[in-house]
């Protein structure tokens, strides 16, 4: 879950759905089915109020960016480090740096230690 500091609590579900809870009306709004593989635990807001999310399982991981003001969502899948020829097993945590870099906490990789990944969008 991630609170926007104003009116909404954003939630990623185990089915891969992005929702938000309106704390003024106690209603839940489904925004989009985002994570095709399900499991959507990681959410963070940047300083401009743009929401980033990450999730997935079994090396089928995805990231998304949701612009609440415009109600647009972008999704990136098939996350992979080409140099190391490896993929995140599961994205469990996400943070946004002041420069826009996303930091992704991976967990439960069964063949190696889990990594802290970083992603910078152009």
C-alpha cells in the first residue's frame, strides 16, 4: 500500500490489480489489471505524485507508472539485466530516488542471492 498524503491509498493485489481506496468515501476503485503474473506488492510515489509499482513472480516481473492526474498507466515487462543474463525472481519493494531512479528489492530467488536492482527511465 502507498498513501498519497491527501485522499487515496493505492493498493496492489495478489491478482496483479492496482486499486485505490478513497479515504473520504471509503470506496475502492479498480484502476487496472497490471501484473500479468499476479503478485503486486511494491508501490511508491515520487515527489510529483506519480505512482510506480512492481511485482510479478517466477522471473516474470513487471514495472508500471501511473499518472493519477491524467489517469494514464504505462507497463514494462520482461525485466532483465542483459550484461549479467539474469532476471529478478520477484519484485517485493520499490523506492524512487530524487533523480527518478527506481530501486527494486528482489526476494526469493532460488538460484542466487537476491539483488537490489536499479532502473532509470529516459
